[in-house]
C-alpha cells in the first residue's frame, strides 16, 4: 500500500537516549560505554529533560546492558562522602617540638650521666615506683644520629597530626602514646632494660593520623572501606618506619597502638570540644604541664 503523496515516510531516529539523574552519573556512564567501545554524547536539557546520553540506536541494547552490569558490580560503593579534611594541611608548630628535643639533647650532653640516670627509661626503677620515666625518656636521645632520625620523621608526622587534630590535642596524645610505648616495653620485655628516644611519640602521631577515618562509620555503615583503607595505610607506614630490628620495636608498636586508640577517641569527641581553640590550648597546657611535672620529679629524686 502506498502512502499518501502529501505525507513523508516515517524514519526511525538514528540516536536513542538514556536518561541520567545527574551530570556525575551521566559522566560515569559515558566512561562505562567508552570502555565497551560504544560512543555516547552527553546532552543537558534545562527545561526538565535533565541529563541524557545519546547512543546509536543499534547500540542501545548493548549500552543498557553495560550500564546495568556496572551498577550491579558497584552497588556496595554507592556511599560517597566529601571528607572535611580533604587536602594536605600542616602545622608548623611541630618545629617547637623539634627544638625542645634539641634543647634536651644539648642539656644531656652538657650534664652527662646524671640526667640520663635520672630520666632515661629503666625498667627496674620504673617498677620500683619511678613512673615518670615513662614520659621523661621520650625527651632523651643516645646520639646525634638518633636525635636527627626522630626529629626529621617526627616533624612531618606531628606537623600533619597537629593540623588535623589541633596542636594541643596532638601533642598531648603523642606524649601519652610515647608513655604507652614505654609501658608496653616495661610489660613485655622479659629482662631488665634501658630505653630512651622520642620514636614512641612519633609512632603515636602516626597512629593519630591512621585513626581519623574511624568516625565515618557513624555517618554510614558503608564507610568501612574508607576506614579500613586509613588503618591499613597507617599500618604499612608503621611497618616501614617502626620495625627496624636495631630499634625498640616493642616501644614503637606500643606507641602506634596507643596513638590509634587515642586518635579514635579524639575523633569521636563532639565538635564543640575537638575544634574549639580554647579547649585545644587547654590540652596543650596539659601536655606542657605533664612534661614539667615528670621532669621535676625526675630531677628532684
């Protein structure tokens, strides 16, 4: 049967459209189609049409199948969250911590054995009641090489931790983590031993950084991948930095685990406490006071 002469023949459109809810989804789907060799053009219709992908009509069925498979394989990754601390931030207050360590090294060299005997980690003396050695030992170093290793690494680690947690909170937590590392050595070493150095504090700062993704679990149960990635990254750095057989591995591990626990605790604090500059200054004052009290006890005894 012939069509009337005044009507043109019906021609099926060469392109088919696939609707997408957002520009991001349209871009993701276009990459999926490109990986399958399917050409797609993204169009936006502001008058209510939204975002669409235009594909060759004979490719429509294959395109829909590819998008369906992509959504099926990525169903568990639907949760996305822009992290509030995105970007690299650094607090130069870590330089003050470095200079304090240099000052204590100079004093130990000037005064010699008495300051080492009074403040270095001694398991027998610590078990006898001189608990302050858990803290004071973190300020002493055996030689220039020992000092340089801890200062260079600690400057970077604590600078990042101070920027993330606040300088006062980070210093207080790192000091407590350093004491935790010495406590681990006290409990786990079978024979009497001596120790000194700020590496426990440095490992504690690394633990603080590794634990900062933990609060994401409160926002979504699907965030466990992000949390696991943060913990594994910190653990790998600890393996690279803290498992030198020539060092006190037990104290390093104790400092890192203490930093993880303290970091998780800090991350769960209400924003009114964790991000309040006045509260952070109080935490910094507590860290300075703890250092002064323990050193006062060491020198007085």
